[in-house]
C-alpha cells in the first residue's frame, strides 16, 4: 500500500517550511505528497516545489498530487496544460485530482461565473476532455458545459498523468469508475470506503473496465497531541464546516454535498442537534466542544502519537492510497512533524 501525506494552508507553513517537510516526508518513506486547492495559492506550483525538494533526497523525487482542484476555478484546457507541465517536469510523478466543488450551490456558481448546472455532466465533460488532452489527442467535443473544436496540447510526447475524481455520492462514484484513473474520497468511515468501492466497481464494469485498475485515495485527518482535548478540538474544528454544510441556500443544495455524505453514514441525528445549536447562535468554539468524539473517531484520529498508527491502519482498509492529512493543534513545524512521524509508512 502506498501511503501519502497531505499538507494544506491551515497549517500556516512558509514555502521554506513546506520544502523542509517535503524532504522529511521523503526520508520517512511517504510515497506521495498531496495538497488541496482553493482560490489561493496555485497548487500546481506548490506541487512542483515539493517535488523538487524531495528530489534532493530521493532519486527522481516523490510523487505529488492535487486532491482536489474545484473545476470552477479553471477551464479543462488550463487544467490539462498545467497538469501536463508538472508531469513533464517530474517525469510523470504527478496526479491531478478534480472535483465539482460547490457547483450544486447557486451562490457558488455565481461567485465564479460558472454556468455548469449538472455536477455529474460537468464532471463527465471535464474528465473526458482533460484525459484526452493529456493523452495527446485532438479534442472535438460537444458537452453540456462547454465545447472544444480541434483543441490539442503542445506537449510532445505527452507524459502519463493520472486524473482522479473527487466523489462521495453513488452517482459520482460510478462516474469515477467509468471515466477516471482514480477516485478521491474524503471523510469516510471504513464501512463507507467499502460501499464506495462497490459503486466505483459498478461504474467500471458498466464501461468494460477492470475495477482493480481504478485507484482509490482518501485523506484521513490525523491530529497528534498528548493533550487529548486540544487534539479533539482541533479535529472538530477541521470537521465541522464539512459536516454541517454551508449555512446558505436551500435545504436541497446543502444536503447535496458533505452534509448528505455524513447523513448516509448514519450521523443524521447528531448533526441535527448541531444544526439547532448553530441556529441558536452558539459560538464555533462551543459547537466544536460539543462535537461528538465518536463521529471524529469514525472518520479520523485525535490523541497521542501512540495510538495514531493503529487508527490510521484501521481507517486505511480498502484504500489504495491512504493519505495522512495533517491537522495541527498548535502552530509550528513540531506538531506537523509529530503527526508525520506517528503515521510514517512501515519499512
């Protein structure tokens, strides 16, 4: 099993510190280094820097990946061009993950001037065209979201670039099995990983693909701290916005994203209680303090380093690429390094 590490902007790291951690991750035996993307730093440049740093200690460098880039931020061609460039630079050690982001919310589409309405069809359009462009094909494509007429990347020869699809619900998981090189899960219990793999297999088989060829990756949040309360609060704060969903738009929109995902895993009742707290104006700190520890332990880990490896192993079952997504309870490199060391791959 390949084990990756995920570093994100919430850690407050400088570029120098990110490079240092990339070197340390390579020394520890991590096979990949991942980042999410939002409307901030360009994650393709971040991945390039991390790869270059890791190459100073590992021949050829460590694979880097984006999990994931919301498609509303870029056109299919710009995603393919950037991905192809990083793949060329790293000799194929790059993975592009794409996701629908908040496309199901009207306000999100307005914010980014994005006209896509069907998340499923939009992701089909993006997957087909990006993978075709990265394979060096000339793309004549008429989709629901956009059209391409004779578009082709000028990267010769094209470098192999796997494209992963972020998916939670059954329909999107099947699209991943049908069209993507891999699927990026998020916030899953062990049971949900198994359920997701079945849906991915259904999509693969419907298009004549071998389900075993579709890789399944997932961020597994880990917060290591001897002060268990501090670790629990940090993980709760990292979880709560995903779990409750954006407090905007209509109920249908809110439950189409992560909230619906957590409801499918059986957390509906406890989340309804948290909804009531939010509606009553309870502070974010008090809501995090009331967040059920059992829910956190079902999808991640908080606590001392001694328990991190076994929890990560349990949550990794059924995955091809489990990713230690570092959550820090305190600022600085020490907290990040402690989590990375506690879950380092077995030699």
